[in-house]
């Protein structure tokens, strides 16, 4: 039975500042003696397999993590902290003309596209469509409006889900 996880149902969580996160990582490195050269590596993973590893002379299954450089690492547990990934996935191969108006959520630093920014600068009407259903797409809708887009259509793959914070009602003064 395959379990499907809807990321939109994930509870909100606190994102620490970069400095706080760096300090935490440094404390973990120090606590476990990981500050040895070559102990912590920054490499891009090319493949992960879970199977019996013949090189280890065992019948137990392990994860084999293969890097782009061809190095192999074996582990009983693997934690994937991959973020949005490095590849932009579009529903089809965009034509050069479509690329002028399309923008991926990974391009958030340059959002919206250059031609839309040009129209905003010239005080012309701008209309965009944001396709998605998660928090990132909702944030892009908000960002588009804040940057001056005239009209934004938000297309969702399912019903819009909202979160209501538990707030204490103000005391009745009467």
C-alpha cells in the first residue's frame, strides 16, 4: 500500500534565521566530532537505491547513494533534505515565445518574467496565471500583486485549503 502525503496539509513550522541555523549546525558538528577534514561533504546525488549490497558481504538491505562524481556511500537510513530540487519541471517543452512569458517558482528572485516587469514599469495592464496548489504558488500570487501585476488568476489542482489560527477572542468589556 502506497501512502500519499499532501504537503499542503503539513503543519506550519518555524524557519530559523540563517545565523541561528549555522550556529545549530556548528554545535552538532562540534558535539559529534564531525569537524575532521573530509567528514562533511557537499556533493550532488545522482542515484539512490535500496537493496542488498554485494560489496558489503551481507544479506541485509542498505541504501546505496551514488554522487555525480561516482562516489558510493552505504547507509541503513537516508534523510532527503532536497528542497525544491534543481530541475524546472514544465508541463511541455516551451517554445521561445512561451519562454518569454513563463516563469517557474524556482525563478522567484527574478519573478515576474522580464516582459511582465517591463509592462509594469510602463504602467501597462498586466495579467498572469499562477498554476499550483501549495504555499509557494500562493506566495507567488501575493508577490505578483505586490510587484504591481494588474490581475492574477490562481489555478488550483484541488480545493483551496486555508488555516485558521487559534486566537483568543478579546474580552467583552460590557
